[in-house]
C-alpha cells in the first residue's frame, strides 16, 4: 500500500490536520488567529487590488481610445450620408412646394406639367428631363405664370430650352394698362433683354406694364407673363414703336422649372 | 524551494485580488506530476490553508482538496502513464473542473494556460539537471 501511494503516512497526517482545522474553524476557535493574520494580509491584498485596478484603467484607456477612433470614423461616415440624404430631401421638398405653387397658376386639370431641374446654362438652358419623361420638341417651359422658353432639342434624359431672350425666339404678345392695350412681338436680344417690336404708335404702353403671351403659336397658353416693360422707344420717322422688356425672374435663381407636356 | 514558496504566495495573492484564474492549482498539480516528492504535500496543505483564509472560505477545505489532487498526481506520475505531457494536461483539466465546483473561475483560460505552465515548471524543476553533452557532427 505504501509503495502504491507514496508518502502515505504524511498524506494521512495532513488530511487529519486539515479536518481538525476545518472543525476548529467551524467552531470559531480560530477567530483570534485569523483576525491577527488579517492585519498582515489585508493591506497586501488591498495593494495588489489597487495596482491591478490602475493597470486595468491604463489598458482600458488604450482600448477605449481605439474604439472611440473607430466609432468616430463610422459616425463621420454616417454624418456624411445623413447630410447627403438631407440635401436630397430638401431638394425634393423645394420641388414639391414649387409644384404645388405652380398648380395655383396653371390649373392641373387643363395643363399637365413636368418639373425639371436646370443642369446647365449657355445659349440654351439645359434641364434633366427628356423623352423618357414625356418631353417633346416645342413644348412651353414656364415658372409659375411666367413663360421662360420652349424646348429646342430633346434627348432621352435631357433637353435644351430656347429662352425668350434668344434672338431666334419670336412670340406674339400684348400688354394692357388703364389707358388701353398694345400688341407686339417679343424678340430676344441676348443677355437678359427682350424687345417688344411692331407696336403701333396709337397703342398705349408705358414703363412698368406687364407683357403677356397672346397664345397664337399654339404651344403656349394665352396670358403667361413674358416680362415687364422697362423703357418705351418711340421714333417719329418709324412705323412702329418698340419697348424694352425685362424678364421677371433671373434664370440663375430658379431651382426648378415646369414643362407643359399636355 | 524558498523562491518557489515566495512565487506561490505571490500567485495566491494575485488570484484572490486581480486574476480570476486558479493558477496555483495548475502549478501544484504539474509540479507534483513532474517531481513527485513529499514537499508537494506540505505545499498543498499549507498554501491551501492560506488560500482558504484569503478567500474567506472555511479553513481546511482547500487543503483537503489540494492534498487529494496532489497525491493523485504523484500516484499517476509514478505509474506507467507518468511520461506523457497529455496525462499532465488531463490532470490539470480534471483538477480545475473539480475545483470549479467549489468556486467558479475562468476555466477556459486555466486550461489554455496548462501547456505553457507545463513547460515552465519543467524548465524550472530541471534547471540544475545536467544534460548529456552535445556531440558535433563533423
């Protein structure tokens, strides 16, 4: 037995000693020595614990700094996406408000319009709608009750507008004030000027009068505002008088325009 | 031996304050396996009492447990199975599982530490053993 279990006597002795100490402890006979020993071990345990806490805080700071950096990067990306989404929603809101306002000027029961955004301005104004959206040649382009131009070229997704300020643009027009009515033809002069030509000397027109479309061409309704008279040019030796007309809106200020498709 | 006792006491203080692993048991079992002698029983008894005191457990409980496990490791070490590292690792795992029944600790980390501790204890215990000379192949 002794060969099978090494140090058998010592083992049994220590087992008995353990049992004895166990029962003495349960009977509270060892309270005093335990209390005395705790004066020695408690400060040591406290020291180890505080050192461990400090080390943990140091490492914790490093990990949280790394995590914070990653979180910051992710949040910046998310912020970028939200700003982009916000900008898109604002644009859509502006378009929706403009559409609602446009419907108060042109009755949607009579005129079907398509909203389009200007995407470029050179000689012609380019918009982001084309044949896919129902745009066709010579359709009128308006903003509220103001005539801007007509479709000159159209592709699948974009179109170009011949503006009323373009020399190729000729539109029958009239103006009306307290003294009477005057008829003429609106011809573009480039820049931001329009000339109302072929006005009879007998017809009354003065600065500040609004000029409207006659609607004789067929592609635009009657009564759309073409501009406001700035100056009346009268020459006695000529058959007709002229008036300089300025458009109400600056094209560069417009975020959305409307094409009358029906 | 004095160094070993100091290291054991340090380990006991660490595992009752900072660490959540029972390192002392692993080292004791591995030492009992690698160097079966009566000093292991004395270490198991005395440091078991200290661990019970530091843990506020009933005195004598850990002593009984460590004595039994240490003696079992020494019996196995002296048998035909006493040369395999896997037997030593298996002993450590079984000891940790039994000890976790009394006080749960992070048993996964204790098992993972068993292999490096085996080599550490083996290196420490065999540091004064002279190895056979290395013959150069010319």
